[in-house]
C-alpha cells in the first residue's frame, strides 16, 4: 500500500524527471500544471484544469507519466489524468504559485475516505455529526474540532471526508490537511532553509487547517510552539481548525498547558470502541465493493464477532479472506475463515487482565493471592510472582511500570528482571516451561 508520504515523494521525483525530459518551456506551460490529486489501491490520479490541457498532455506524456510512476513503485496499477475544474477557477499565475505552495504542504487525500463510505453507529455518531456540521457550513461555529480515539477507528477517514466535502461545497476554500509529523518536518525544513516567514505565511493563508495525529508533537517543544502560534493566528482570523489525536487533550502528556487548554476550547469528540452492529455494518458496506467474490452472511457475522480490536484489522481480515479464496480458487466459508485468520482471532481473544493472571498463577502454585503484592521474598512465593509478571508482560498490553504497580507497587526494573529471569529459566528448566504452557492454555479459555 502506498502511503501519502511516499506518493508525494514519488510525485516530486516524477515531476523533476519530466522537467528534465520535456525541457523548461514545455514543463512550465503544461506539465507544471499537473497536480497529484489522490492515490488509493494502486490508482494514482493526476488532475489538470481543463480538457484543453488534458488533450494536449495525455497523448504526449500520458504513457511516460505512467512509466515513471511504475519505475518508482511496482505496486502502482494505473495512473490516470482527470479534469479538475476547480483548478481553472484560479486566477492565473500568481494564484497558481500561491495555491501550489500551500498544496505542497497539504497531503493528498484518499478517494475512498468519504462520508458516503463512513458507516455511522453509536460509537461514532456524535463525532460524525460534528464533522458533517463543520463541512456543511462556511461559518466557524466551534473551533477547534478535536477528534480522538484509538488506532484504526476512523480518525483519518473522517478528516479526509471533511476535506473532500469542504472542497466540493466550496472549491475556493483552501483546505490544508497534513499529519503532525509532516507539519514538524516542514517546520524543521523551513528552519534549515531560514524561511520560517514563508512557512508561517503559507499555513496562515489556509481557510481550514487539519492536523492528523497531533499526539506526535508531544514533547517536541519548538514544533509545539510553532503550532500554537499558527493555531492562534488562524483562530483569530476565524479560520477552522480540525485536529485528531489518539487520546483526549486532557491525557496528552508532553503538551504545554496553554496548547492543551486551547485544544479544549471547541468540541472534543471521541470515537469509541466499535460495537458488533457497527462492525457488521462496515463489513457489509465493504463487501458491496468487492467483485468476483461471494462472502456468506455467517462469515461476516463471525468476523464481526471475533475481530473486535479495530476497523483496520477488521478490513485486513476481510481482504485476507478474499485474497486467499482467489488464490486457492475456493469460495469463502466459515472453515476457511477459521483457518486463514487463526492468528488474528487468537490475538483478538486475548483480553486477559493482570488480576486474572495473578489469580490463576496463585491457584496453580497454591499460594495466597495477596502474596502477589506482598513483600515476602521466600522462593516459594517469589518465583510464582515472577512467573505472573512474565505472563502479564506477554499476554497484556500493560507497560512495565503499570505491571509493577499491580504487584504491590514494585519498580519497573523489578518486572524487567523477572521477565528476563523467567525467559532464561524456560530454557534451563523444563518444568518451568511446562508450568507456563499449562497456565497460558488455562488463561486462553
Ligand atoms: P485511524 O486514523 O483512527 O487510525 P483510519 O481512519 O485510518 O483510522 O481507519 C482505518 C480503516 O478503517 C480505514 O480503511 C477506514 O476506511 C476504515 N474505517 C474506519 N471507520 C470506519 C467507518 N465508520 N466506516 C467505514 N470504514 C471505516
Ligand atoms: Mg490515522
């Protein structure tokens, strides 16, 4: 899969090559007008402002464009040229320069991330409503909109959907969408090239600024500072800001207080964990787009039931099933789903808690549960405690300090020591390995 970063980079290189091959005049008059519009599933779409331009460019450079893209990335299936009239609305030269400068900062949008393809359920209806509301009016009624939630739950999809909708409602509004990581990258580059004025001006001429995954700038002080100033400048001019984050502003560590509080001024909307109905709804909508492959209803229900972690994984599971069925030439069935997705289903099953682990381990070694957190150091309790710490590290997503806290407020280095101790014991002592095997199986059910 082509990431937006790579797509933009390839496009830069393709442009540079075209410039060399076609010469400055042709490049300036024709080829420089091409814009990277979007990329998705190996489809690259390049836009140009009119049929006149398309008819000139396509026969002369259409194939070359495709070859150049392919030479950078073999996964690209097609490169097509489309007409985007909004490009011709620009009042010539000056505006083109301005606009392309800002579009250079903006990342391309995925064509499949639209509101039409965004399935709404109880876990995301509030955030979806806020997103629609912002897209459908030019007035700024709340600022910023902060969308937060775990990975793979649709934050980026919604951001792109807002950008598409705003652009189609009013092509004149300048929408800048980029990740916080790219924001930082651009900022650092501006510093290096001593062009921070240019950087500021470009961002501040946006009508709508969208920054994805803002948690990335946590702890990066000068980037935060710059973002804060850009933020304030835009808010003062009544420009819309939309931000996404993997946690709520209140939980963002390493973010300055003044920025955190600014983030809370508008609407803070959470995308919650999915429900069964939403997962099924999403699968049904994705299946409608899949050609040449029938997926029985019970398989969809099975997936919605079993793959609960996030939507990206759910989609991945569906794709794997389809690919497998096409590869072996057999229809998708409940059996094949079991086979192909075994590892995913296992990973999704694992919702073991540290408390459960402590309980099972204490039972297994016939010690008291309270000894998991006690200060006793006798081997008969210390070893099982280490085993429980080891299992907690392996089977839960808890961090070492969190695990330490649950074991009577121990330090994370104690947990680290326990983990490496057990790791070496597994190799030395087969009874330890057997105990662990048994405990794991026990915990899995
Ligand atoms: P995030 O940015 O929160 O990590 P993404 O927006 O990248 O998540 O979503 C992951 C995948 O799940 C994308 O392919 C997206 O299209 C899909 N997805 C997420 N939420 C929905 C939804 N409500 N309806 C349809 N597809 C969704
Ligand atoms: Mg994302």
